[in-house]
């Protein structure tokens, strides 16, 4: 669940966004689905109160998700400078990610998923072949 940036830009408050997110997460959990939540990514063009709402929603996500068993992916931190502005080169248009931005988001996602996935002790085949080819390989004598 990665929502909120358009809400902020369209005048919704932190309280409204948090209420919407709570309803989404509650509905998913009730349906037996474990949500994966993403912090709201940085964007250009937000000022004053909208910036405050942005930070309040992300702070709420960081507090709320662990209490509900929701996996949280922090997209905001790797995309921002220390002052909270977007890093140079992470956006195409002030909102949507470039290849660099998408790569940073992918790394954040992988980091959050790593504790939930089993570690494999070996690859299923050789680097030069597909796993299916490895299944049909004759044993060596």
C-alpha cells in the first residue's frame, strides 16, 4: 500500500489520510492479507502545512505498522536529503521516480522483505543454464 502523496497535494489532512490508511489496513487484515505499507515518498511542490502532514503520516506509519504486524518499507529516507527534500536525480517530474529513484525504492523493498524470506543455501543450477535445464541434466559418472 503506497498512497498519500496525491492526497497531500489535493488538500487532504494528515488525520484524513491516516483514517483512510487505517481503513485499508484493517480491511486487508480482516480478509487474511498481511499488508506491506510504504512511507509516502518525497515530492516537490509541497509547502507549509502539507509538508507537516507528510511528516506526520510517515511518523504514524512508523509507529502503527509494527503494532499491527504490517511490514513497513521506508521509501522516504533513501530518496531524501537530510533536510527532507528529494535527492537530485530521483524524480522525473518531482514525483515519479527515475531509474535511480526506482532502484533506491527497490533496494528499500528488498531490505524490508529480507527478514521474511528464507535464505537459500545454493542456486538451483549453474549460472549458464535455466533451472529447468538443471532438472534434465544427466548425473556425471
